[in-house]
C-alpha cells in the first residue's frame, strides 16, 4: 500500500534537541552496501559476496526460463550431454531453479552454512571440470572453457568473500532437515510414482522402472528420464513430478538454513534491570513499560545504562518503541542489538519508534517510514467546556444518567479475589480467541509485578462490571493505555465515559498526561479532508476509508480525536526497503492479526 517514506528532519512543531552522543563503533555487517564503511580488503570481500548472490539469482532465472521455454531447455540439455558441460547449477530444472533462488536468499543474509554448502558443491565440480579440460574431447569446445571459467569465478568469489558469511543457524537445523528430507522424499516420491503409474502410456513397466523415472524427472524435465524406455508419461505429469520434488527440496533447504528463533522471554535479572531503568528514565517514552512483556528478549548496552527489548518473528528481530534508559547509552544498546541480528541473519526492524529515537537509529543506517500518530492528552489543557467538546460532554452525561459508575484504583490496591473476577471478565469480553498486541500492549493482566498500573472499572446501576480499562505507568506522572474491554450487550459510549472520568480524576492520582490509542495513517485522514487536498492524497484516503470497514483505521483516529489530543508521530524503522513486506508480516504475527497454522 502506498505510504510516504519520511526523513526525520521535519517534525511537527519545534524539533527537540538531541543531546550529543559520543562516537561509538558501529556494527554495520547487516546493513546494505551503501551504509558500510569498509576499505581495501573489506570492500573487496563485500563485493565478492554480493557477486555470489547475483550469480545465483541469474541461474535461478535461467533455469526457470529453460523449464518454460522448450528450445532453450533443449539447448541446455544438449550442452549437459556428450562432450559439453554447463556452469554450476545450470541444469534446466525447477529443482535447480529453486535451489539457486533459495541459496541466493540465504547468501544475501550471509549465512555461514549456505557459504559452506555452495563451496562443497561448486568446489569439487570445478575440480572435475579442470580434469575434463585436460582431455581432448572436452577442451576442444569453447563453451566448456566458459562454463569452467564461470564456475571458477564463483568459487573464487566464495573464497574471497568468506569473511562476510558469518551468520549462524539454529543448532536443531540438521535434525529438522533430516526429518524434512525423509518426509519430503517419501511424500514427493510416493505421489510422483503413483502419478507416473497412472499416466504411463507404455505397457509392461515395473515398479522399479516407475520409481527410477520419477527420480530422474524430479531432477530434470529434459531427456534425462528418457533413458527409462519402459515409461513414458505426458508432459504435464513430468512437470508435476518436478514441482513436487522442488517443493520437497525447498522444504529441506529451509530446514537447513532457517534462522534461530531467539529467546522467548527475558530472565528475571533482565526484568529487574529493565524496571530499574524505567524508574530512572521511564518519562521519556510512553511505550517504555511495554518492554516488560514476557515474550521479549532484552539486550543491554555495554555500560548497562540502556537496553532494547525485541522479539524474533519469522526471522525478523522486531523491537518496539524507543530504547530504554539513558539517551547517551542508546548507541551502545543499538550496536548490541544489530550485532545480534547480524550474527543470526535476522532482519532488524523497530515498530512505533519516536522521532527522537528515529534520529539515533538513522545514524546506524536504519531508514524510517511514518506509521501514524499516538494520541496524548495533556491534562493541563483538557476541559469538557466549549463547542468542540459538546459530543463528548453529551455522551458522558447520557451514560452517567443511565446509572453507570467508574472506580479508579491502582492494581496493587485491588484485592486478589476482585482482580480474579476482572481478569475473568476481560477474557470473556475479548474480541477473538487470541490476545492481540505487541508494541503497545503488556499481554497480561493482574500480575503482582504490575502493581503501579491503573484499573478503571465501569459498573451498571446493579453493580455489575460492564467494562474496564487498564493503563500502564509512563514514568512518574503519566499513563499509557494497555487494555480496553467492555460487554458488547451494554450501553454504547462506556469507553468514552471511562476515559473522561480518568481525565477528570487524574490529578488525584498525580497524573498530568495520558497516552491513548495509536491512530495508523492519521495524517492521511486529516490532510485528505482539507480543502485543496491533491488527487493522490484523496485517493489514498478513500482506500483507507474502504479498508476501515474491516479494520479499525479511521474509527481509531475519530475515537481519539474527540479528546483534542496532541499527536506524536510514530515510525517504522528498517535497513532495506525490500525488507518491508517481510517486516509487515512479522508485525502482523506479533500483534496477533495473523496466526500461522501450528503457531501460537
């Protein structure tokens, strides 16, 4: 979907001054070549590594073209038979195309196992070509010299770029690959053999002939399998067998080279250190407390004065909000996080970073895309008076006249039995079976460690709970919305009523600012409705309004705007533009909007 890529130099209002940070060494291994500060041998290694990736991409395209194009495929097979041979991985089959494409992907992520895999395949092949070129039938064909030269250049690039491939995989990958290979071979081979048996036009073929034909067709759709004279299957059956084999092979490759999943939860000591940092620096970011989610791992700066909480989802190291702690120690924490991502070939990304954090991350090579705005109500300027607040004022009065009341308490002041009832009601009122939220949700309710959180309970005239809101601390004098649940069978407007009650009573809690919901693409709705908005902006606003029928995009913006908040932009940070689709999928999984089969 279209979105405006943002350079963090034009904030809304006066730009906050960023304290000067000391120069620190940066971990740039994961970054695109334009961000790397390498010279001499380092630059040569980087270029050699990039060359291997492009070679594999080219071979993937050529093999796919050979499968689709009959004349091209015949030409390749002609040069793979008799006195000719082709460059490394040029076989005109979907298996080779899938192998080359997958290896290109993992080599781009600098996987050490992929480098070794290529070297073990291409190295002996180059030696075989060298021996063959000493014999008269082969050395007489210029094409063979070209094939050997291209294979040799690929091997040389592997050796020169060896130092670039240092990303490690999961220790369980070999066992998983063995299981995937065994299962894939049985399924693909079994289905392929059954298909060949059903479509064979030659009588008298044995099971051994059909299995041999299936295995050869799995390697190539060319004349290789024609050596089995007792079997002749139609063209479409050959293609299906080759596709089944390619799919099984890709499954094995994925199992071999998949990235580690990362730690599932922080250690108790990490949580204790995070809470200590939040006590000293929690006022800086309204999302800081959400770093205490139990499904995030934590990395600290060398000084221990700053930390980044992240979760690995689908090979993406997904951080949220700003780093926790002293601003001057942020670069050290960012370096540690990027080094960890580089070591495991994870894609680094940050969801919901503030503009201040975006500037610091930008010094480490990350780019920014504006996601939307966070609604922050400054209680010093909040009032229900005036024409602009009439709708909110009327809704508040209507719900109050219906007999509803609100009770505001810290979690630590709620007896365990009452908290258990509230947790049970929250689970019953949840929209869907899965708990949603990652960057702006704590993911738990009623934990004794979260005693400073604030609970709002809304009860009807009979004293029955009908809705609740839970806020996490934002430093000493702020709150940030975490949980919002209500009984859908009760009066409309309960949420607005509860928010207004909190804003009116906040002074009793020592609160002077409240962070409400995040409004994605808020500026599009606001600017698109103005007089003189351009056609592209109006079209983009119409698309978002249409999508709002299924997702709460415009409704969240409208719900927040009625409180006249201050809008603070939030950004998605990433290293490569090409990673955005992958990051989007990882974010959807982390936030609970997308659940893969067999995954929680």
